[in-house]
């Protein structure tokens, strides 16, 4: 059976929970449209998160990689269009700071998602879950793992279609800086609709089109 690898992140920034870790827990072992969903929760730790993702892609050989994370500024599910080759943050979960460092030395300035971003957004909206495409995944761990997942394809390594989905905080976390929380069952419904689109596209053969 073909596989979709879905990743979440552990809690960070003083929060006790992360909605993306809950997505990984809720979808572990699920089947969507004939695809097995495998999940993992990544550490909010620079370099290590990308290394773990890389190893999982090598071990599992998924058709698609959907990395998920929390965005405290989001009021809707955000499907990222692009990852940038920059690490710029005050502290990861081990206290490491990064100032204007590349994710991958010598890598391109930016890499576009190879998931069908607009169709994923449409799928969530069709399920009545607010969603939008986004042109910035930030310069923290979410951007870093997205860049790593996409960069491996440039060097000729096996490269599943990959991208990143940012989700709003949970109601128990309160609103972020500019965001609004989303109940977990809504987030799950939106992401499930996106996975169904991926499974449907692969089954109908448009998988290679990468649009
Ligand atoms: N969100 C952070 C990192 C982990 C997460 O869930 C981000 O947006 O980079």
C-alpha cells in the first residue's frame, strides 16, 4: 500500500500542547483513499528535526510528505507555497539561537512546495474548514523541515511530493499574536480532506503533474 507520511511537532514556546502533534496522533494508522497514513512527531530542534524527517523518508518511501505545525498567527489552515533557505530564531527547544544561517549550505534561496497547494486549500474549504495558501512558512523549524523535505529532491535523492500545512492553535492555548484558535475536530477535518485529495490525485494518475 502506498503511504502518506504526516508529521507534527512537539510543543514549543511555553505551550504544553501542539495541535500538529495531535494531528499525528489522531491520524496514525489511518487509511485514506487506499493510502496508509504514517505519522511522526518531530522535535522543535534545529538540524535534528530535518535529520529525523530525512531518515523517515528514506525508511518509509512515502508518495507524499505532509509536514504540519502550529502557527500562532493563523486563524485558518495555511498551506505553504514556499520554503526559504534561512534559519532565524531566538531559541529552539534546546535553547539554540540561529541568526541568518542557511538551512542547507549552498542551497537555493527558496524552493516551492511540490504538493498541489491550491487544491489542498480548496479541499479544506469544501469541507467548510477555513484555509488559505501562504507565501511564508517563517524562518523557524516549520520552514526548516519543509526546506529539507524539498531540498532532497534537488540532489537526485528519492523525493516524495512534499509541503507544509500550518494550523491554528487549539482553544485551550488561547489566541496567538494575531490568530484565532480552531477546535481540533475542525483542524482534523480540514487536513483529512487534504489527504483525500492527495490520495485521489495519485489514484487518478495526476500525481506526477506536481501542480
Ligand atoms: N510551529 C513552529 C515550529 C513548530 C511548530 O509547530 C513554526 O511555525 O516554525
